[in-house]
C-alpha cells in the first residue's frame, strides 16, 4: 500500500471511528452496586491538589463506601481549597496536610491516590504500599524506568493493590477491540501509530524565580534535584523539565501508547527505539515540543508523534488518537475498518469507572481484577522514558542529514514519511532550524527482559536518577 493511500485511510478511519464511538462507549459507566455499610467504608487520601487531584477527590468521594479522609499538597492554599471543595460536595471536610508522610503514618487510611508531579509518583506509591495502603498512581507511573520497576516489585512483595491511571483500559469498546485482535481477526499486526497534537505556548525565558510563599519547596521538590527554579510559572510547567517531568510524551501520549500496547498484546518496552525532534520556543523548557519516536517489537513498528505548535488535525475531526494496522484491516478509536478504509463495525462493551475498578479490586484483594495493573502502567511509562532517552542522547542535525540517517537505518517506511510531514509542519510555522535545530537520537537496542540498553553506558545511565535525601527510591536490594 502506498504511503499516500495509507495516510488517507488513517485520516478517514479516525474521523469515522470518533463519530461511531461518540456514544456510550466513550464514557465510563459505574455499575450498580449495593450500598456499602459503615463497616465497609474505605478511608481514602488524595495526594496532589491541582488538576488531576481535584478529579481524584471528586470522583472517589462519589463512590459508595469511600470517604475522602485526607487531601495533601505542599501548597497550603491549594490543599485547603481542595479540602473545602470536598466538604461542599460531601458535608465532611477531610484533613488537609502538606507532608504526605503524615498520611502514611496514619494506620486508619486504607487507600491512597497519587496525583502529584511526575517525579513524586514512584516514591509516593512505594511509601504508600510499604505503609500498608493500596495505591492508585497517575500516569506516567514513574519518572524513569528503574523506579517504575521498583513500584512493581514493592506491589508484589507487599501484596498490595496498585492501579495505574491509564483510564482508557476501562473502556468497553477498546476491551472488545483487544479481544477481536487476540482472536486473530485483524490478521498479522504490522504497524501502529499514536498521535498527540495539542497547542502549547512558550513558558517564557529562563531566569531565577522564587517559589510561591505558600509552597513548602523542600516537600514539593522531594526526589528532584533542581533546586533553582528557572521557569516563570511554578505549577504545571514542571512538565517540561527532565528533573521533574517527561514532556508531552509522558504527559499525554502515554495514553495512546498504552492503548497500542494493550490492543496489540505487546509485553515490555520493545527491542529498539529512536527519537528525533526539537523544542521550537527558545524558552526555559528542556523537553521537545515536536517529537517522533519509533519503537520496534520484532517485526512490528509503533510510531509516536507529538506536536505542540498549532497544527491542522491529524484528521478533520481529530487531534489525538491511535491506529493499529493489520493484514485484514485497521482499528482506530474503537472501530474496525476493512483494508480499503470502509467502516465494518464499531466495537461495544460495558465500560467501567476506573476509580471504581480500583476500589472493587481493593475489596476483592485480586490484582487480576484491575483494568490497569501497575505492571502494565510501568511498561507503557517505560516506553515513553526510553523514547526520551534516545532524544536526550541525540545531536543537532540539518533536515537533509536527518533524512540520510533515517534512510541508512532501514526503518519502517512510515518513519521517514512521518518526518517529512513533521518537517513540512515546522516549515509552515517558519521555525528557524538553525536557532532551534532538530536533534536525532541514536537507534538504541533494548534488552526488554532486563529493562536496559544493549552495550550503551550513556543510555543506561539515564534509566535511573540521582535523589535528594531523604526522598530516595529504594534499590532492588533494599525492597
């Protein structure tokens, strides 16, 4: 199939798939449940009080037999605002604390959900399970590959329930699509694509900025090491620094790569990875805002694509998503298409509320009841991390040199075509690729079982990080 034909079919299928699955399948459903008695009450704590933390508090407070007993954030204003919001919703004000260790010391707390910045996810999850609590942890579940594996190991040792916040795994239409593929009905899986197009603005010039007076910066920084704040906006823009975030790849595209792994039944983080891209703003941020990542799993290739500049949608009605290609057709956004791009069927199935699924597993004590068990969240997070490692090891190159390198590597043809589209996108924005040059990373071979790179010390050094005492993720020997 020609690349032009493939591109046309992808655009058409995504648009049709979105329209076809816009009904009940797109929304999680809370199953009817017998009202809980007081003895069944699960006392829950929410760590992190901004965007996702507010969602956690609101949604857990809705569930039968769950009491939001704590909210936590090193920002005293945010945590008290959230405590007030929970009181308005439930009539009961949770304790508002700045130090998450107070929650772990409280034996009356049964479960914890973590919506803090990324660099806190692993340590908070580990401390939570070690203190006897079951844990729900937002995506990406880790700051780096090694600490993601530590979360899984602690979950196994403590026999605690640990759910990843990759909530698409509770979608019924995608579960039906995954079953369809497992039954071999899509044929041989050859290629998949994940797409995130979302406008992001510059975060401003680098400088030295004070932290807000209402923030305990020592607690906020925790396992991080970058003690000088070089960005204007303290909250949220930590996403664009390697010390605390993982760029758009780990912020949003992890949802799409997780769906690809799930549908395709892929284990681990692949056997090779290559990334290229650039940050076009010339601002304080470090992570790329335009990025392509190529992963291989044997004969199968997955391409992740991220754009942060204003962009035409990938399709007419769609800016983000996934397409899985098989020899018998395609699956895009919960719908099946034949090889010519004609809609065959839209998958259906009972969805679940992802938070309810966690609570159900807490009550059953069966980790197999989880829709997004921590090992799956770790593998998908690791795919984002290894992609960023290739990028970070890259060097600047002119577009023609990038094309030559890609051609010499004999990669899947869609890698080169994706780069051509990305280059045209940057040229449309008149991006100066001398001032903000493209970087192309090495093609890194991966030993997926060992979760390490083959014969590459520089890449392996980025699988973990340095920590600040006492905020240290334990080594495997210390677990």
